[in-house]
C-alpha cells in the first residue's frame, strides 16, 4: 500500500437500520476529507445488538465493497462502534501510592487506569472504556492534568462504561468473517459527540442525544469531560411500529408516512391534510389525518425524552446543562419539529447537530446528514489513534537527540551520527525492525 493510501482510515457503524462504512483521512489543515461512503440496510441487528450473524456479515461485506470501489484499494482494518441496551456506566475511584514524590509520569496514570480493569463486574460483562474525570494529588483536588506534578498519593474519579462480552464478541465475529480486522471498539455516543459537539459546549455542559433506529444514546459532558452515558432501548423503529398499529397500515407504509409526512408536534400541523394509503390486495384505500399521525409520533418522542430526562437527573447535572442544553443527532432527529418538542418537553435549549464542523470543504451534501454522525465520529477517533501510533521509538529518539543537542549548543549532526552508528552495531534483536 502506498504512503498516501496508508493514511486512509475506515470506520464501520453497525446500526439497527443501516451498516455504514466510511473512509477518510486528515488533510494538511486538520480537516477530514471523506473519500468513500458505503451504506446498506442492516437486517441482522436488533436494538443495536447483532441478532443474525450471517445477515450482518453480508451487510458489512456489501458496505465494504462500495467503499473499496470508491477509494480504489482493499480495506483491511476498521474502527467499529458498539451500542445497545446492554451498555451500562458507573463511577469508581482509584488510588495508588508512589514510591517517591518526584514528577508524576504517564506510566502512573496508565497504572491507575489499568487498576480499573480489575473491578469485579456482573457475570458476562466487560469494561469497554475507562475515562478519567479528575485527579487528586496529595489531597490537592480538581486536577485535570497531573503529569509533571510532584506527589506520592495519586487518586482519580473514573467514568467506567461496561457492556456484555457476548455483544462485543459477536461484533468482532461479524467483522472478522467479513475479512476485516477490528482496530478499535468505541461506544457510539462518544463517537457521535466527537463529530458534533464543540469544545465550548463540552465545557459549559451539554447532553448529546443520538436518536437511532433501535436505541437512543445519551452522552453528558461538563467542564470538557464526559460525565454520564446511557442507552435507551427505544428509537425510530418504535415510532414506525406505533404508526403501523395506530393507522393499521403495513410497516413499509408506516415508515414512508413517518419520513414524508411525520411531525413531532401536532399543534404545528395547521392544514391537517388527509393522506391516502392504498389498500391491500384491492381493498379500499385508507385515509389518515396528518394531525393524527403527528399525535402518534409526538406521544412516542415524549416517552423517549422522559427516559432521557430521567438519565439527566440521575447524573446530577441537570442544573449544569442549562447553558448548553441538548444537542440532537441521528436519523430520528430528522423528524420535523423534533427539536421544538424536546425544548418544550424538557425546558432545555435544544439544537440539531450536523457532523460538518470537522470536515474539509467540498464534502458531499449527503454527508451533512445526522445519520452519519456516529460513522464520522468513529472516523475521527480512528484518525486520532493512528496519529498517536505514527511516532515509532526510533523517531522519538531521533527527536530527543535533536532537542538535547540544541539545548547543549553542540553539533547535533555529530550526536545523530553517533546514535545511528550504535543502532547498526547493535545485536539483531536490538536493532531497528
């Protein structure tokens, strides 16, 4: 693979309604260039969890094939999202005592984080993310960046996200059967937040609500840190089923009604048009009032946001969200007037979130849709991870030689030559791989 192709990252969003593969890379201005998108239906996923391995594998292969045709080379690794009603979160405090009071290093933080993975969880659960909240160094509280400080006792509060082992294994199995390797596994609301939220919103306090097909994902931020996550087992598909039952129509007809004529606020429907739906096998057509359709949708959206508001209150951050309020994204947020309903129902300022702020100019219009928020967030996460891996130990040592030479005001070329000579004279197992 060429250097240009090696910079390309591919993200994979395995959702309830769609499987989306998206390829991109970062340009010289720090913006993301979208190079390919493959979106297909997802018949093998139920409420964010794989329910049919073969159908999911086929969907992944189809999405991958579309992307490969667009970027012109084979995809081997992907950054994958995980969601579903099995996701839970908890808070925990970790403490380590250091041998000396010299500067705190990254190794100390890593040790503290690794201790969290030793927590005893309910059978069948595993830790997906361990996210530091704030640190305490020798009783000095509220420290966000402890590296470089001196202290013996290092403590931290952690937000820990867990999920079922079987759910993550099934995702991995599907990806591997499709001929791909999982580079990383990220909670989907965290990925969506990466694509949607600004640094100011994260600092002020904001709740990101991603209304997907099978679930509604919540991520709450305050003071720049993720404070609470939750997955609510209701999404756009439940609204479609409500329309199907309430209007006694077929499921595909209900979906079309929702997308084309649906509104989340009945009082915003002024003309109250009558929608005619063809009958089954020659039966009489059905007539449906647009206002009645809106009432069905409104009732279910209100129920979903009752659950969202319960989670906000459970997080203890309701007051801190008064400034940033709620940001909506995901396919369900495309319903007409849904932002108005959420603002009326929760009393919090609400806006729509589009995944465009971090994209380079010239992106396709369809990429601006909230349905791609998670996939673009996973892409951003993958690019950030790859960037961290770019520096090999050899490159870092070369940079250290230059930095030291400049400080000591000596001939850094002599030092670099000497260091290079040491590498090549080293034993084979100690040399450059």
